[in-house]
């Protein structure tokens, strides 16, 4: 019985690896898509279309949403789609895909901090040391900046693009916490994701229109290539990854899932080097090693407490 459960869990972990391999490809695909469209319109269009498609298969489930639980769906739309996406796409527009993905590896640390402040979970010395080393891993990254990133401005030692990605990570973590809450209430993750994508996508399109992207008639430079990359990204990100993440949250904790995102920078570096011709600098390698060290310390403490898997 135990061996069967372990085998089943191992099979699910293979899905975790596939999930973050696909997540990594999104950074490169979005980077390429940004050549043909304004950033906010790009992400808003993708989210709205993906949400509408998935909602068509869950339209009857909308009636099952209890009014008192509707707020969690709204929070998910605002944090995980609207705020997360606008800060992510603006930061990604100014930096390499591999660097953006590296900053996203802050997720497990931010998750732990959120659990500490919001859920009262303890943060012991080993986890704190792991988090500190992980944050120190950001510093070498500040020496590797694109021309557009330099021109985006600075605040202290970080560029505004780096801070934008960090904010995106924070909002993403809050979003996954609300998704976990919705799943624990008994709702389908497909319904939660489709609802939040559609509503969040509409908010991003409104943001695009209000904050001056070139709507004449739409903010697209090359419609054919825009649609090609948008459809591929939409299928991988919104149809597969969002829903696979929600499915895996039934078996793993939010902290474990965000920790597993450590795999993503390795995959993203590969995609960026092969498809976007992005260089892997010495400073980037230093940052990657520091992240790895910090996350290993953090993770070892997490599994020693047996908190990383929900039975």
C-alpha cells in the first residue's frame, strides 16, 4: 500500500518537472512575442482569450460559486492575473528571459514570508539563513543588465525592471495562496483559473487602453506573428501550466511547488541561449549557484518538518 502511494507520488513529481520545463519556455516565448505587440495588450489579450475558452467548458460550474466565496475568486483575478501579469510583462520587456526567470525563483522565500506574516507559521534560523543566501543571489544579477533595463531607472541597487519582477513574484505567491484556498473549499481549479484569467485579462486590457498603449486600431505591429506566438504561449501557459499547477496543488503544498520552481531558471537559461541567443554571464552563474545553495538549505529544513506534502 505504501509502495503504491509512493509510486503514485513519484509519478506526480514527474508532472512537476514537466510543469516547470513548460513554464520556462513561456519566458522565451513571451520575450519573442514582445517584438510584435505592446506588452500590456499582449498579456491581456492572451489571458482573456484563454479564460474565455476554458470557461466555455465550465460555464455550468459558475452557478456553483457561493456568493460568500466569490471574494476569493476576485482576489485570485486581481493578484494572480492582473497585478502579477502587468509587473511581470513590464519587467520582462526590459531584461533577458533567463534573468527574469531567476528572479521568479524568489517564490518559495516569498511564500514562506507570507505564511509567517499571514498564517503565523514559524520561520526558524535555518530557513532564515537559506532565504538570506537566496536574496544575496540577486546582487550579482544587478551587474548584468540590458540597455533597456539600464534606461528603466534605478532604486537603490536594483533597477526598476528588477523591482517590477520582484513585485510580480509577490503578487503571484498571494495568488497561489488564494487558489489553494479555493481548491480547499471544494471548487475545481479549472473553474478558478478560467474565471480569474478572463476577469484579470479584461482588467489588463483596460489598463492597456487607459495607460496609453497605441490603440489604432490595436497595439500590434505584426498581426500574423503576434497571433502565432500568442496562441502557442496561450496553450502552454494558460491551458496546460495554470491548470496543471492547480491539479498538483491537490497533492503538494504551495511551498513545495514554489520550491520546485528552482528547476525553471536552468530550463529558461537553456531556452534563452538556444532560441534568443542570450549570453550566460559569469555573474549570472554566481547568482544561480547562490540561489541553489540558499534553496537547498531552505528545502532541507522544509522536508525535515514533513510539511511539504499534503496527505
